[in-house]
C-alpha cells in the first residue's frame, strides 16, 4: 500500500476536472474559513478525509485527535481513510458531501479551488509564516495548506555502497552509473530497484525538475518550453533512468517488483538504491528495525548533478488540506488544519520538513545540510498551466505510464530508441502548449 504523498508529491496527478464535477459552491454559507481566536469557543463534529489509511488503522490519527482536543475540547474529529483516494474523492465532489477537511485531489484545476474550498486567508499574510502558499493560491487567496514538505532523492543502503568502494555521492549521471556498476561487481545487492510493478514510484522521476538545474523557475520552463530538449532537467533524469535499466543495473524482472517487500530488502542490503523521496526514509528505517539491521544504514542522497559545485534539491509540498466550502463547521475545520500542520508533530514524526519557514530541517535531511545541499522551492505560478498542457498532450507527466514505457524500451520489451522516444514526448508537449494558449 502506498502511504506516501501522492508527489510529490505528489503525487499522482490526474486528468483535468471532469465537466460533471461541479460541487456545491453556490449553496455555501460563506467562502472563508477563518482561524479561530478562542479555541474554547470552537465546536462541532468534523470529518477529515485522508489517504493515510495506515495511520488511521493503527490508531495514530486518533492520538493526534486526542492531542488536538486538549486545545479544542468541543471539536470532535472523525477520520475516513480512503484506499483509492483520488478516484473516490473525485466522485464525491460531484456533491456537497466531501468531508469538512480533505486533501486537495489532483483532479481539481487550480483556478477552480474557490468553487470547492473555503479561503484560508491572503497569500501575502500567510506566506510570511508558511512555505508553499503559492501552490494553492488563486487571485491572492490561499485555499489549502500542506501538512509537510518533502524532497526527492535516492534512498540507499550506505553499507552496501561502502562495500562497493563508493563513499562519496556521485556528482554526475555517469558517476552514478559507475557506482551502480561497482555495486553489481563487488556485492550481491541489486544496484537499483525500479518498483516498476507498483507503478507510482516511477512518478518520482518527474521531481528531478529543478534539482538538476538548480532553477526555481523549473515549473515555468515546463510551461513555456520543451521538457525534453537537450540539457533540460527531465531529459537528464529520464536518460539516467533509461541508462540504469539498459545497462542491466536493476532487478531481473521489473514486472515482479514488490513495493512493501522492497523496504526490508533494501534495509538488509539485498537492494542498494531506489529513487523515491524523503518521506520514504522513515519507512525504510522502520523496516530495518523489524529486520534486525541497523536503521542508520539507510541513507538519502540527492540527484547526481551539481551547479557551480553544489547539489540542489527541490523542497515541495505534500498533499494540501482544505476546508470544504459547504462545511457547516468551517472554523473547526480550519482549527484542525492549522493545528495539524504546525503543532501536531506530524512532520517531525515522519522525519519531514515543516511548513513553518523558521523550523529546522528534520534529522533525515541533516546529511544534506552538512554537505551543503541547496534546498530550493519552485515558483508554482505556472503549475496549473503545466497540468493543462500535460492533460492535452496525454504525456502523463505525473503518472507512471510513460516511464513504464521508458523502462520497457530500455530493457528491450519495447522497440525504438531513446532519442525517438523523447522526441515523441517533446512533439506532443509542444503541440499541446499551442492548444492551451501557451
């Protein structure tokens, strides 16, 4: 089961808003969910929709709710965990009944947020305290608040890499490939694990955008240019994935990979490396504890590229929580969102970056801090346009299909060359930009 962001987070992005998904904004009693001044006066029962089935089932979310009630004793919090979150919430949003608090599904076009969600305040005000406010801002108002940040990277077994004689992080794709070859030659570990069968881990490769070029305008470049032009971030990332597979540095049969099984295998050193995100570090360390191996063997490294001798990594938001514009308890819903994002300890518990601008980095990213990795945040002003282009092009930038095709091409299960494959993506993207008015 996938217990991570949808990202980055996402993050599995879907098609644009279905024409029948109109919601019930017109019947709303108000478009704002104001932060309460007096917690003792806030009351009501709120339903929180979440994709975190794991921590609802094991009681962790109830513990958060119990802690929340120490500050807001008159608010009752109920959780509904959805296994196929995106698909189920999409259906519910044809009605007014999609909880009081929900994670904003990728199906909703950014410009449509005001139809479905109550405003949390102005971007000018909230951006002074919180990260990522522009990701959910429409016309200067913010409609969602993420629970935490995250950054993409390679989860790896430090012990295996050291056994192969590699102790420094590779700084180029070629150095990375050389390191994986050393792992193949000197250890019994699978150098790189694709998690092909689970599909969603392949979407993580989209989030090399920005990290390769160290460019906060990477999203704008996607909206205005060709993501697979020579030297562009996605071309660099997709080429590396292709070459890893082509050079036989992966599992024997990608179609039989197992996501849950990969965690103890990497923890025990049977797998050396996997491209995921910082959210995964805790899960792999927990797997190490269960397997009786050293959790400290689980490391996290940035994409093998540097600008002026410095690694860069993109810090992005996880799912954002929003208040249903039709909720009868907007104040209570807003109280939950603010408390969960900043006071619950959720981000710390999961070794993830806080959304508070003045918060220190989590322990999982201390190696980044010590190595001088530059953490950047992307300007998301053109994020909605990118999704529109992606839908029109049918590339599936945030879905697994095209990278499954890329892996199949690299392993010989699909005919063609890498250049032709990327050229086709470029052509479809460029044509789509014209149709959406880019």
